[in-house]
C-alpha cells in the first residue's frame, strides 16, 4: 500500500475537481447515519467552498423523475449549471460524467454523495483503480445506517482513498491566511456553514475590532 503523505499529497484547488452525487430527496429519506440537515448543510458548504476556490464542480443525480431534484442549497450555488442525470448507479461508468471530469485536466478527484455505501463507494473504488487521487468527503455523505456508512468508508480506505470532512477540505484549499483573494470567501462559507467554528470566527472578529478601554491614569 502506498501511503498518502508529504506536502504534495495535500489538496490544491488548482488540481482539484469535485463531483457531488445524488444529494436528492429520495436518498435523504433513508439516511440514518447522519442528521439529514447536517448533510445538507455540509454538502452546501462544500459546494460553496469549491466555488470560492474555483474548483470545477460536477453535479449529478440518478433518475431525477423518481428520486427528486438535487437539493436547492447545492444547485443554487451553480445556477447556470446543468445537473447530469444518470441511469447508472455507479457514476464512474457514465461517460457523460467521466468525460466532463477528465476534460478539466485535474487528477485530485473529490467525491461526496448519497449513499456512501453505494453511489460513493463504487465510483471511488473504480477511479482509484484507474489511477485517480480520490478524496471522499465523509460528512457530506451518508448511508442507510451508521454501519453501512462506516463499512463503506473502511472499504474505500482499504482501496486507497483519502477521507476528510468538508471543512478540512476547504481549509486545505485555503492553506495560507495570506491568500487574501480567497480569504474573505472562505470566511463567509465558514460563518454560514461552519456551526460553532463560524460563530467563534465572528467572535474573534468582534474582539479584534473592539477598542481597548483606557484605564484611569493611563493614556487619554
């Protein structure tokens, strides 16, 4: 097994391509590994982070007429983009998706979707076998049970996948606070979708912009 380590193994926005798979109402109804609202929040946060860092993002659904449209929290991030609707359960067997990914010229493939054990595991394992550097965003995924999700993650790790959470992905893309061209956008995503971390950031900004009161006899 080849270990994933060293600076070159970290995610880079200029080398990343994101595929969001089947974040649809039908799958959400049977989601039992995570709180459904959390998955919606995390998937939307990941999508917004990808837009901030100019990471090409492919949206795909499976039989949309039956499973429902991709969550609007995701599609509204890319209002001019068509969702690729499939019949293949395994996204990586559908040329309509794979050709778009390959056309980006990027090799750091990042995947999130529903369900972890089916529509995420299959393309991840196939793409790994084809030489792709694959990262699965575990908290923007979910399974029909906690066991299903966890076993799928173990299976993908054994196949060579990298696993991360959505905020870790965004932070790795930012990497340096001196990157001001993306810093404000990253902070906005953190505030909107980062929960306590976003609230802590707002508090930090409040403290930094609060004048220090002068003590009696000191200063003016």
